[in-house]
């Protein structure tokens, strides 16, 4: 087999694995799909084909993301080149949303990338890692700087909150439309481009909407402080109610008011065993128990 033929077969195998993995991840979730299922769906008899070509499952997810992000990045760079000298908020939002939506419209046949991206968004392991990798693109950093310049009148807390909402809308809205198209349901817009324009309108309205005062935004901080104070009070109460063990020797805690006196422990010859510092087991103390002669027993002191 020549080198070119082998390279062609390897490329075809990798593409089949990427397509099968993207579909399974979009339909079932990333954690619910195994490498063996992906190999079987790709038509590979060897169950280790995924590990041979891509490595771990996380590496396979990154490969799917990079395959699409390469084309999306090219479209975003081209749009930024024609943005104009004084762009407004809508121009930056279009540069953020439209390249992805137009890419979904350019894919032939049924698509799974929007639902796959939604599965990555809700995955606790891959979400932050993929987001950090995507934000390293120069075009996205430029779009982020442009949005910050247009939204400089908003407090930083409000701006960060709305940026998170926009990121979720940009992923979940196309995923819902893609799922509707896959099941043959009717959608509000006929084409992906029109759906993207509607999403741009919604995001611009979200950015330009009025915001609640800062005291309302910091309400969760007040809840956190109140929980800390309540937790401290509970801990103090537990410490106050904690029963400390009695010390040996003559340093005993006084009995509680109204408590019944404890009967002394009496040993042989009518002597009470009292713990003392002189011996581990204590020393003898004379009790009122009389002997037969009527004279109490007195032990001989040791010198």
C-alpha cells in the first residue's frame, strides 16, 4: 500500500469517527457515550480506533470543536475586516453570532453541531476548558473588547452577568432550532441566516435593557453573610453545650443545682476510693463506716 493511499484511508477513518462522535454526543450527551459505541457507529471493527486516532474522549471533543471553529474563525475574521471605522453595538453582536449561525446553514444534510455545543455547555468537565480555548481566538478577543467599549456605561457586575446570558443564548437558541429541524417541526424563521438576525435583535435588546440597582444585584452577598453569621451562632451554641470530661483529682466540676448527689464508691473495709495525685488509682479516705470495736479505721500514713 502506497503512502498516499494509506493517508487517504486514515483521513477517511478520522472523519467517520468525528461525524459519528458528534452525532452521538449531540443525541445522548458526552458522558453517556463510550469509545466503543463511537467505533461501532463509525463502522470500525477495532474498538480501540478512537484511542488510536485521537487519544482520550476529551481529545476527541476538542477535535470536533476545532474542526468547526476553524471555519467559524475564518468567517468572523472576514466580517471584522468589513466592520467599518466606528462600529456600534449591533455590529459587534453580529460579529459574535452570525459566523456560527451562517456556518450551521452551510452544512449539508442533518446537523448536530449546535446540539453538540449545548452538550459541551452543560458538561461540568469540558465546559470551562473548551470556553477558555475558544476565547483564545484573536477575533473573539477583538469582539470582546469592542463589546466592552460599547457597554462601558454598565457597571462591571451587570456587564459580566449579561455576557454570561449572551453566551448561553448564542449556544442554546441554535441548539433548539436544530433539534426542531431534526424532528420536522416548524420554526419561526425559514433560514439559519434569518434566525441569526433574530438572535442578534434579542441580544442587542438584552444589552440595552435597564438594570436593577446594585443593592439588588448584591442581594446574594447579603444572604451569604447572614448564613455565615447563623453558622457562627450555631457553632457557638454547640461549644456552650459541649460537656467537657471531668478531670481527675480534686479539680472536679461542681454538681449542677438540684442534681442528686452521687453515691461514693466504697471499697473493702468501708473505704471510699477517691482519685488523688499520689497514685493512679487514688488513695484511701476514712469513711464513717465503723468497725466492730466502734473505732473508725485510720490507715497508717506513709512518710
